[in-house]
């Protein structure tokens, strides 16, 4: 294995994808303790990774702002070239990330790449977490990234400590302020995230409402999270609730940053969530997760946490990987409709009992235990 001194890791994907890169960053730091390791990420996700102890610098690309367009991208790539990286690892297979890696000027360029840009790579690998991968080759996204490190970088020692995130101090302080204003110290808080980037990943709002009503009626506290795009679905969900006026119902959807969300999740006893970026943030914050999977392939994107539970139905079309469900009538969104609230509540209760409703910050770490429990109905 070569002794690299200046390493760039590229991942310009979304929240969950970026969180799933963190075990690879840990492994790089373990194998190259003296190297300067830089992570290139989407600027709007900076709070997720800027304090990561395994990197020396977080380089940010303003994808939909100042760095959008061919000329700004060319300028950005020129700036990359001036940094003289000796190793670039691309963990995001799209045109923009592939172009940045291909024209980075690095001595060695490896990872995932689009066809034309792959001509400039030293070694290209398929991402074995993507749809279309043969079943016998399919890997969880974390393991797929480890495969890149093994086969393209020559790393033999994998240092897997799970999904990691260190809170920026400003976000931590804001989370503590919000917690102090809205919650009592001994409350058992159940976090809800009902949004997802694809419609086919969203469990029904009425089902979330039923779960929230049940938990509130038992004297527990429910907090809705999510980004600005989730405000409509959350409002619609709450309209179905009988306990919508409960003082133990809190809505932070669209009101807190990603870092503050993570800080608040540390105070929660359980995270009921769709397959989404916040799900992976919850894993990083040590929160037991109950999640419902629809369009996504379970073996590749399950919550990387042995304490968590994933529920799915045996639909013949699963996993479709489609953003819109092509089925009609009673079969429309069957993968989500056929997961009843009563079943999900059963596993919520199981985890609450097992961990005694304690907040995530009080739960012990569980290194090496990353395969969640999968319930197929």
C-alpha cells in the first residue's frame, strides 16, 4: 500500500449518502494517520461533517449557488488542481463528481465514475449498493465504500466504528436551548420523520398520525422533525390526529438546522422514520430506529445499527427504485399501505421496553453491531 500524504474524498450526494461515507473516512485516517485528508461535500450539508475528527478540512461545493454551471465548475476544478492531491477517491457516481475527480490532477484517481470520465481514472469500480447489482454481489453502501478502499487504495485494515457525526458547538448549544424551552428532563421523547426524497419511500400520513395518537395517549412525547419540504406532509398528518392539541406534541419541521436536529435526537428515546437522510443522522446520534422501507433495496441502505428495526412487505415489485409508484388501484403504494400502524407500534414498544425509554445520549455504544433487524410481513 502506497503512503499517501494528501487525500481528497468526494461525495456530493444527499444527507444519508454523506453519512454513509463516514466509516470510510475513519478507515482512511486509521491507515494514513499522517496524511492530510480533505472531504468534498455539498455546502448545505456542512454541519454533518465539518467537525468530523477524521478529516483535516471540509471543502464545500455550492451545488445550487455560486458553483452551479460549467464555468463555475471549471473554476472549482482549477482550485482543486492547485491543491496537488496525490490520491482522489470519488464516492459519488454522477457527472459533476466524476468530472471533478477526473480533472483533479491527482496522481491516482479511483472510485465510481461515469463512462467518459472513467477514462481519466486510475481504477474504476462499480458501486455494489446500486440498483441492478447482482444479488450475490450486493453490499450495504458502507461495505461498498470499503471495497473501494481495499481494491483501489490497497487498504487491508478496516476500522469500522459505524456512522459518525460530531456536533458543531453552535448546533449543540441551539439544541440544548430548544430542549430546555420545550421539554422536561424526564420526558420520553419519540422523534418522527415522515418525509422522504421519493414518494415511494413515504409511509402514509394517516399511519403516522395513528402512531402519534397512540403514543401521546400513553403519556409519551412526540416531536416531528424534517426539512422545509416536509412541512406540508406534516401538517396533513397532524390534521388526522385526535391528539393534535396535546401539549406533548411538538413540531420542529423546517425550523431547525441539520446540526440542531442531530442535537435534539440525542434527547430522544426512539426515532420512527421513513428511509431518509435523517434516519442515518439518527443512527449517528445513537437513537434506536424503527423504519419502513418501500422502494429502496433493504440490503444496501438499511439503518447501519444492530439495535434498529426495519419493516417491509413482500411486494413482488420490491425494491423498484422508482420515485413514483406505477401500480394502480388498491395495489398503488402497496409496499407502504400494507405495513399497518399496529405492527409498527409493536416494534416501537419492543425497543422502548428494551432500552427503558432512555434518551440516546444515555445508551452505551455498540461497536461492531451494525446489521439491523429486518421484519418482512
